[in-house]
C-alpha cells in the first residue's frame, strides 16, 4: 500500500522541522487571505449548514481556522475536531484555538485511516488534501464511512491544469505548467470531486468554483521562483530562459499586467437515509 502522506510533501508528518512549519503556516495564512479562498470557504460552510449539537470533522485542518468556524456553529452541545497529521501545524491549531477560546480540538490522523467510528460525524469538510494523496478516491470512501445517514460533506480542492501565469514565453509556459501539475499527486483533483463522491455512494448536491487571482501589481515570487527553479533543475528550461521570465514578469507587474491564477473547486454531498 502506498503511503497516504507523501514523503516528498511538506505536509508529511516527518517534515516537522520548525523552519518547515513556519513556511507552511505563512503559506496557509497567505492563502486564507485570498478573496477567492474566502468566498469558496464561505460558500462551502453555507452549504454544509452546521447546526448546534452536531459532530463536525475537519480533515486536513492545517492551522485550524475552519475547524474554529465549525466549532462556533455547532456550539457547546456539539463537537468540532480537526484531523491534522503534521505535528507542527497541529500545535499551531491548538494554540490558536486556545487563544480564541474555542472548543475545537485537534487529533493526529490521515485521510486514508480516519481515527473516527463509522457514522460518527454529522458533517465533514476536507480542503486541499486530496491533491496530495496517491489514492484520493479511497480517501473519499473513508470520509463517506464516517458520515452518518443524512450527514453532509464538503470537498474543496485545486485543479492544477488550470494554472495560468502571464506573460510567459511560448517555450517556457508548457514547462512551468508541467511543473505546477507535478507538485501534486492528483493534480486534477478539483474536477474529480463530484465523481469521487458519487462513487462513494453519496448524493452530490452542489458544485462550486473560484478562480484564485493574485494581485496584478505584485509578483507572487515564492510561487514563481519555486516553479522556475524546479523547471531549471529538471532541464525543462535554461537559466537564461528563467532570467528572461523574471524580467518579463517584473516589467508586467510594473504596468499592472502580471497574471497568476488557479481554479479551486468545491463539491457538497450527503449520505442518503
């Protein structure tokens, strides 16, 4: 069986170095500020419609921000549990919950072997986890296993085939796109959410999407440099092409013409009965 938490992923529990954790927290906090992320999260929460007294499970909780939202919705008579395999992120989530006075709690675990009984959750959310798994369909089956009859689930995930960076030379663009898709085990997870839910025996109720746009006045250098460095390292582009890319993007940003985007999809379903 393949490892459900890819060893090459920074989110793997083995990558618990404080510097790695700090970078992950910074990246997750920055993503949380993206207007598209906020809109899609709000839409998914509205569709889940957590009610007081319910049992909520947040798989791949990260820094715990959305687990806290669920905890507030289910109230003191309900439970909100975040499942997070990375010990550094789990510690941050616990600290932030304590500072917020939230009843949210966090446990170790992964999407392929949830530490939860059959039918033990009234609602489940899982955001940008499936793209990192070698067996995402199996993970959705596990989410369905813990869902009670009538329970709801929301999946949010990226489709890396929609990654767009502009301006990019024609000979460089395909290389960067290939690198972007290679960052995930399941790079087209976003478009497959509804199919995975249906295959797990759930009824799909709603599908949504948001294009995550970056500020055209400022280059998102960590993303750009990461992709370009990987492309050079794999021999897909030359150092000279990388430098020209940086120059073209810098000039575009100065005139407000820089563009970086990717689409994130969401699907909400329920267990019949």
